[in-house]
C-alpha cells in the first residue's frame, strides 16, 4: 500500500509544504495557502478550496493556541530540540500550517496526480 501522511514514518514530511509556504510566499495567508496547494497538486485552488483551507488554518491556530504542548509535537520532530522557526512565525502558527499541509498531502489529487 501507498504510505500517506498518517503513516508513522511519514509525519515529518507534512511540515514542509507549510514551512516552504511561510518562507517563499510572503506574509499573506491567501498567497501562502495557494503556494502550499500548488506544491502539492500542481494547480491553483479554486475559491471554495481556498475558503476551506482558510477555515482549517484558523481552526488549527485556535486549537494549537490552547495547547502549546500539542503545537510543539506537531510543529517539530523533537520538541525538546526544536529547529529555528521561519521568520515571523510562532510555534502555534507552524503547527497550524502543518495541519493544513497534512490535509493537502492526503488529498486524492495529491496522492494520485491524475
């Protein structure tokens, strides 16, 4: 079977589209979400997809803001020895972007590239 981002050896991979979007796409959430979506699917999201991604990002930020320990576990491979955060990012923000990236990496469209 094809491993996905929910399989044990793969979870660190789900951090990188969010990390790259925060580094390469500027401070605007729309451009970051579009960039992360394009990294995973090779196309731009439509308006409905972008709205869904915004909702996921905001819900994830709220959830991780209330649970710093969970945010550290999602944001870093080893929360006791975290890597430097991207400029202008917080651990909560990186964890929220990781949640978005995980959703993108598990899309059928990402996994099959048809």
